[in-house]
C-alpha cells in the first residue's frame, strides 16, 4: 500500500545545500523505495537526483518541503528531516 508523507525542513548548516550535503541527501533518499520530491516553493525536484537537488541552490534559512510517496514514505521523510535539521549533513 502506498503512503504519502510530507514534511517541512529548514536548511540550518552555514554553507547551505552545496554539492556535498546535496550528495548526502540523494544518497539517503536513494535508500528508500518511495519516490521523493523536494520543493522550495518555486522549484520542485527529484530528491534522488544530484543534478536536480543542486538546482535548488538552497542557502542557510531556506525552507524546503520534502514529500515521499511509497511503502516507506514516513520513514523516508523522518530520516531526511533528521539529516537536514539535526545532523546538519554531518558538517563541523
């Protein structure tokens, strides 16, 4: 059965969503079966595509909406929220 889960996050790390955190996001998103879509309110991208994620050019303070659809949607959104807001992409 397909679930839909949507969550809002804020980029809190100082350098924003540059290449390394975008790659971490894509790597994490790719662990889930669900389709993952990320939007900044204007641009919507595939959360499993490094090229599309870097197009967001999200800086510190940018609010993003992560939407997952699939069997593990809830786990996907909660894991990605933790990566973005709590672990801050593991940056120093």
